[in-house]
C-alpha cells in the first residue's frame, strides 16, 4: 500500500534523509523507529508532501505520490496525526472533528462523530469545549479522531503517546489495537517498544536519515542488542 524507496530530502541546503526505505501492506501496522533527530518526522513530512523529495520515490495504493502536494496526498487517503498534535485550538472539539471530515473513497462503514465518541468517550463529554483548553491526552485523542474522520486508507501517527500520562497512553494503545483488529493500515512513530512490538507487523529503524534495520517483532527480539544501540532505549 505504501512504498518508500531510496528517499532523500532535507531542509534548505541541509540534507537530512539519505536513503529511506519502507514498505507497508494493506491492513498492516508498521513502526518507524530511531533516536531523536534521526529523521522520522522528516520522513513523514516528505511522504505527506509537506517537504519535497530530492530523490527516490513514494508510491501509495499503486500511484506515485512523490511529487504530490499535501492536499493531494490527503485526498488519496493518507491521514496524519502530526507530532505536536496541531489541533485547531480556537475551534470546538466537534468543529475540529468535522472540519476535515470526508469519505472520498467511499468507506463502507465511515467514521462519524458518534463512532469517534464511542472510541474516545472523553471527547463526547466535551463536544462544545474549545480544543485549546483540552488536556494533552484529550488533544491527542482529538487529533486521532480528526484523522479518522477523513476515513484514511492509511493512518500515520507521529509520536502517538509522547508526553502523555500512563492512563491516557493505555487508552491510546487500546484504541490502536482496536483499529488494527479492524484492519486499519497504520504507520506509527513511538518510543514504547513493548507496545509497538505487540501492535505492529513490521518495524523499520532509521539512523541519520538511512533505513538501517527492518524486520518483524521476532526479529526485533533476536536482534535486541543491535536494536537497542539504534533506538537507544
Ligand atoms: N524545519 C527544519 N529546518 C531545519 N532542520 C530541521 C527542521 N526540522 C528538522 N530538522 C533537522 O532534521 C533532522 C531530523 O529531524 P526530525 O524531526 O525528522 O527527527 P525525528 O527523528 O523526528 O526526531 P524526534 O524523535 O526528536 O521527533 C534533525 O537534525 C533536525 O534538527
Ligand atoms: Mg519527530
């Protein structure tokens, strides 16, 4: 469904990505791991069309999206929960959820306000509240709910549980496991290797802008020493 091949990108004249390779099949959960500053967010920005690729290729659902603008990538069915959440602070929870809602690809059982509220009851109690006044955890739930309301074929989460209280983290992992059981394709960046191992089919590790390791959860255990050096946990 998503294939990133030999991707290169950077900021201004500074190269950051040198050789990113990643493949995700429909219905799979794939992690993107690596220490701080290794290029995880930059990879996601490049896939989303927010940053121009300097070389390499990204294909999604059979089409080349390497040169697509963010709007086009979204329209093809990639939904993003960005690092830092980026909800609309001066809109209400409800307005945030419906602002970008769409079912362009005609999902048979589309996400609705009531389904998102079922997934995250905390949001239901706060439909009329300004999103900027939500707690960090509630904002993350809102960001996930907002992305789901676009009925994405692929959901990308950059730092799914970063900086959240343990009880909220547990809720987010439960939600992601539920989405996986419904065959939602997910690309996820996070640091909780134990949860990632349970959730994901495959793992991709990057170091200084290069894919340096790929494998499944059993491979991750087998190469634990090497993985530890790359991920620094
Ligand atoms: N807007 C920017 N302009 C210039 N350099 C940037 C910009 N954003 C990121 N970088 C640099 O690109 C490199 C990769 O950053 P990136 O945010 O992709 O890392 P990351 O793997 O997501 O890290 P983290 O785990 O801390 O989120 C870093 O050296 C960073 O300083
Ligand atoms: Mg990042």
